[in-house]
């Protein structure tokens, strides 16, 4: 739970009301499925990418640290522990996002979210 509160921003689009101060209600709503969940990538130190980064080459981007990889594992474990169903995982093209998806959920589909 702490990882969710401290390191992630989750936006949930749901039809029923969930009180933000009730983790049990939130988990129950997620457990019921039918939600869209947005998760920012795990910890990747710094801000932005180097000037000449290339989406096709991870070594030119800001990537997950060891701490970020541990966070990604905790994200996946949270979903497993709470039996939260996962239908599809979409990731942006940045390596830190794809790595978070792969480590947390062991699957993802890359999407281009910009023009």
C-alpha cells in the first residue's frame, strides 16, 4: 500500500464513487474490474531526457534505477496480492515505461500517445 501512496499517481475512471481516503474501497473497486488505471513509470532519477535521446535506444534515455526496478516489482505484487484483474497493459515508447510494465506485469503493448 505504501508504494501506491508514496510513488505512484493513479487516476481511476469509474462509474461509482470511491472515497480517496478508503484504501479498502479502492481495492474492492479495482478488484471488481472494469476500470482504467494510469500508472506513471517507476523511479527513474533525474528529469526529462538528454537532448539527443532516441526512443529506439535505451542507453540514450533516462532509465529505471535499481530502486525503480524494485518499485515496479512492488507494483506488480500489489495487483497480484489483491487479485486485481488486468486485461491489457499499454506503455508509451520510453524505455523506463516499457521496463516498468514488463517488470510489474510481465506484458505490455507499446502505444504512441503523441503525434
